[in-house]
């Protein structure tokens, strides 16, 4: 994909509710394979779609993009050899790379976090009001009985109000959403949770259910209960929930010759330890004198 195709793909992913980071080359000093306007999408799982530069830049951008997604803050990267940079503006992250082309890049990395996804189970006026209020806030909100669209990022509110509460709540818990709330009295909630415990639903899952859902406004009518539920969800979002933690096998290593962060490809083994390199030059330097670069415990 080129720069404009990446933007179209980014729009599609945003509409599907996916989280990703958009990396854009905003300045270059040649020679460099990355050009101004080159763009790439970095997914939460560390996949890169597009082009922002060669083997020197790509691992750095992948790492910084995932960090930007985790923190929810953009960053401006300056990539190049340290000796060529003078005064660096505040807020810019300098990443030294020892690229043989001796080029330099500035790359803007912007996290794109999707709008919150709210799924409400129920046909009551409260359920319809809650969806309408969340939609007015720009959230992706929907009514659903089967909860098929629920993901680990979704907020789920069970507002069935006596119509298959137990079955609906159990279905919601199996999808492991970020939040599960049950609209009803505390006494009703205890009965529903007790029934599910008897059915063998794990206690740790049941403990995640917020019942009654929403901030306590006292005795109010259904529209005000919808406001109370949404207020609780807004408060959780402001506190940083949901936060998705992706467990990943490390796919990066440090080139022992130049110190660059590189992808784990084409290793050279020394005394049972795998080493990875940014280019053939560093690999050849290691092979000529492995003792100068290998870990102290290695005896190559």
C-alpha cells in the first residue's frame, strides 16, 4: 500500500472499531528509503501494513507504535545517527540507528483508539434510551439479544428486566467484555448471580458483574436510570478502561554490533545464543570477532 491507500485502510479499520497506530514520515534526509508522506498502519498485534522505511526504521516504528497505543499518546520520532543531531526540540523522541545508508527520518506516530462500543440487551424503554444517549456521545451503541458483536473491548449492559436475565448475563460473561452490568435491584442481582453460581459459572466471572448497574441516583424512572448507567461507563472510560493487554512473544532483539533494535530474522548462533543483525555488515563483523560482541557467558 502507498500513502493514500494506507489512509483508506485506516478509515476502514476505524469504522470497524479496531485500534491501531498510524505512522507517517514527515521529514527525511537522504539517502533513505522512506520518503515524506510514506505511511504505515501498526496493529495492536504488531503487524505493519504500508511503508515507512527499510530494515533500520521498521523495528523502531513497530516498538514505538505499540507503546503509543498502550499509552494513548502520539509521538514524534527522530531516527538517525546520534552525531548528526544538534539541539532537539522538546517532545521529540530521538532513536539512534546506525543505518548504512546514513539517512535520517522524522516519523509522526498517532494512536487511533476506536469509539467505545456499548451493547445493550433488552427491549425496555430504558434499553432504547441508553442506546440513544450513548449514540449522542459518539459511541458505537446497539441493541442485541444474542450479543454476537461483543468483544473484549465492549461494554455490555443487561437490561432485560426479568426476561431471561440469567441466560443473557451468562452469554455476556462467556464473551469476556471489558464491563458487564445488570440493571435491577440488588436483591434481584443476588438471585441472578446465585443461580449462575449454581450452574457452575466461575466465581471470578461473576465477581465482574456490576449490579445494580449505574451510579446510585436513588429511586428514579427509567430514563434517569439510563443516564446513571451511562455516567458510570463514562467514568470507567475516563479512568482508562477498557485496557487490552496483549501477551506477545518478543519479536525484537538488539544488534550486538551497532546497538540497533532489529527484527528476529536470520540469526547467527554462538554458544547456543541467537544473535540478530540489522545488515550484512554487522553480521560479518560479528563473525570475524564474535568474542568482542557476544554475551560474556558465551565462549565463541
